[in-house]
C-alpha cells in the first residue's frame, strides 16, 4: 500500500499562488527564490502594513473597552439620579 506522504502536499497558499502565477509557483517549488528590489520593497511594505493593522486592532479594543466603561458610568449616574429623586 502506497504511503500518503509519498505524494506532494499542497497548501492553500500554494493553490492561491498557482492561480496567480503558475510559473512563479513552479519555480518556487523547484527551490528558486526570486530576488528583486521590487519584491523586497513589497515584503517591507506588507510587514509595515501588518504592523499598522495590529496597532489599529489594539486601538479598536481600547476604544471598545472605554465605551463600555462610559456606558457603565452613565448607567450609574442615571441610577443615582433616580435614587436621589425618589428619596
């Protein structure tokens, strides 16, 4: 019985890369690593963009937490006002 590991395994990212450019996919599978200033610049820009997205995610989480605190304080203020009016 033939082992499953004898067949090449494709990752989802490789399928996407193949659909984008089959020649680049084939060359990379053969071990060729392209080097170009444009590729390097693209990698740097993607890394920079990833950092900006991470930073934005942190800001959004902080904003959401502060909104919850604001709603809680508003509810507390309304409760105190109602208590003060009824007493």
